[in-house]
């Protein structure tokens, strides 16, 4: 009965505790997440706008680690809390080693 009530409450209040992936989980197994959509949340660190473009790059830090996010639109401020939905991508894969794992931002709120 408790599980049923919990699911109803989560659905009713759209609780954001569910469905978020820890950055460490992505960074520890990037090939498992390659091309998949994820949601992460944390604190923005080192946000920059690429000159002459709409592209923003920042690091998202949660309690497990960090991951780079590449997006567009308004540049978030360092220290902002952010939730991001995006696709995991790698800059390069050589054998079983991956480099440049990041999230291509679809939505930020």
C-alpha cells in the first residue's frame, strides 16, 4: 500500500527526486550512456559563452562529481542550481577508452 501511495504522490507533485542520473554514473560508464537522453542536476561551475556564437559551455557539479554541458541560449551564472535534460556524447573513443564525455543540452531549467 505504501508503494502505491508514494507513486501517486510522486505523480501528483511531479517530484524531481526521480529520474535524475548522477554525473559519476555517466562518467564511470560513458559508453553505456552514449547517445542516450539523461537528466542531471547540480551547481553550475565555469560557465562561458563561445565568442560570436550562441553556444555556452559549463560544468555541472553534483554530490558525486562533474560533467561538461554544451548548450545554447542564456549563459548560466556560476553557482546557479540547474537541471539539464540532454544527450550524452563523447568527443573521441579509442578502443575501450573515451575522451571528452559531455551532455548536449536539450533543456535547462
